[in-house]
C-alpha cells in the first residue's frame, strides 16, 4: 500500500500541457480554474450564476471550488507568476 494523498478525479477539470502552469483547466474551454473563480469573485456571482454565464454545468463550478480549496497555494503562486511575467513584458498592473 502506498502512502500519501489519494488523487481526486474530476469530471469537468483536466490537466493541459503548459511550460510552467500546472493548475487544471475546464474541459473543452480555454479557461483555468483560477480564471473561472476570479471572474466569479470579482463579479460577486454565485456558482449557479457563473455556471450560467459561462454555459457550464454548475457541478463544474463546484469542482473548481473544490480544486481551489485543495490547491490554493498553487493557484495563488501561479497568479503571482503570471503577474510577474506580464510586468516583465511591460504591462502596467495595479
């Protein structure tokens, strides 16, 4: 028997090859978990509202929320890396 965390299998989330990003994406969409959830939070939407807005099953949003809770540090670190890369390219960010 192996020790460690059991991997969670998601129905609506998938891994995609990327040079540095490791977080999961919404299947069939060019959309990361972070992008979906930050849109929901910024616009103060419920999971049901963001699901309707993106044409997703509400279960996909709940999976994204579950993934965020389990991988919060990764998603925040990747958001910081994205910000660093944009600034290096000359983007003015607040």
